[in-house]
C-alpha cells in the first residue's frame, strides 16, 4: 500500500510541473554567453535583453547564417552577402542574390549590432530578430519563404539536436530561427582596433599622421560619425549622387515624410578599410573618392543636412588632410574581427 501511495505521489508531482519547468530544466546546460560591453559604447538595443546570446543559440544561429537552403535554389546564405573577412559586407556596389539578381542597395557590414537603434540604410527594422525575414522573401535576395526554409531543414539531425539544446525541444519555428540568428549576430562585436588599443593605453601609439588625421576627423567628420560606434545613428541627406532606382527614397520610403527624402542612416566607420565600395548603392569605390566628393561639393537638396547647407555644400580639405584622415580611419580596422 505504501508503495502504491509513493508511486501516486511521484505521478502527481510530475503532472504538477508545467511545460515551462521541464524546458527550464533542459536549458540548464545552455548558459548565457559572456557579453562584455566595450568602454564608452552606447546602451544596448532594447530587444537584446529579451534574447541574450546563449551557448547553443549562438551555435545554431551561426549554422543558420551559413545555410544556403534559405534561398529558393539553395545557393545563397546570409554569409554569401555578409563575408566575415570583409567585416560582413560583400565588396560589391549593390547586393547580388539568387540567380545573380542585383538589389538596389549596398550590403551594409554587420558589427556591433547589439548597440544599434535601427537596421538597414533606411532604418526600417528596429529589432534584429525581425531582420532575417526580409532577405528570405525578397525577390532579388533569397526569393523563398520561411515555411519553405523550415521544410528543407526540418528533418535534419544536427538541426533537431541544436534546436533542442537551444530551446528545450526539437520544434523548428520561424521565431526560433530569427532569435538564434540574432543571437549569433549580437556576438559580432568589433572593439579591438588600433584606435581602441591606443585609447586603452595598450600597444603602439598613433603615428604623427594618424594623430593629425584624428584631430582633423574630430573637426570635419565627427558631427555625423560620433560615439564609439563612429556613427550617431541619425538619418541625413548629405547630397550624395542619387540612386535612380524607382523604389529608392531613403528614409522617406519608411516614414513617408518629405524631409526624409534620400536621407540615409549614417554608417559606422569601424572597419571601413574592409567595406568598400561606400554609399547606399556603392557610389564610391574608395575612401579617397568619398572625401574628394565632399571637398568638391555635394548635390543640393531642400533637406540637405544643415552642416553642409551652412558651409557652401562642401567640406573643404587639402590632399594632405585627406590622406591624414584616411590614415586615422584605418586605425579603426580590427584585424581579429575579420580574421586577418
């Protein structure tokens, strides 16, 4: 009789445990990844705290990031356009997707995403977890659907194993795919350039040319390329050559506000040495060509950034000043981040 009562008690305890309790217990071996915030970096994106990187979430996200079955014909992965050796950019003027279809914007690098308030050139995404769906369904990129992707990978042992380790069971869902890719991308932190080392008092100091470039940069560039991300994350029309694609309107494509027409998110200059060509559709092949354009004078516009409007639509620089500024920008290169 006592044995029967004991068995019943065990059954009742098991039944009283919620599914969440069981999952929590399975996830004990999936610790949160240590995430160090570099000194003076901006605050984390609001979404980060509800999707902190975990050991197996990151491992799964990296595998999915390199998964070519995300595309309709199994040829394009996220990594196809976001090459780690190019600071997760692609070296092309405009993104090239499935069947060599050309998009209408330049592929942005992926770095320090946990600290960004907006994603993409026009800031249409506010949470990194909502980003992956865009390239998956876009005709010029992967030309697929998330259900098609799940159908392709659903029966694979490695994925079942990783989804279980990351989320507690083998169920593959869109939300879990997006969360794990975001977890991986959150770990792409670049903060070990020569600039960072100089600031921390480690290693070499700036050369005379780099120091001169730094002072010029603060005078001529820092109004937009501010903070330790080297972007103030604002949207500005800086009078660059216009993309003639009929769908292009910059930030106004999202907001519908006339004063946002052809305004784009100020890009970070970290690792800029590796991310040519530059501009929203790769208008500029080199850093020198960007500075030459600012020096000679930009296109006028009703909503041209006031800094340029008030200074004759240009940022005057001598050739020597341009060389010094570029020398400083190269100190923002992080060889470890790109695997060099």
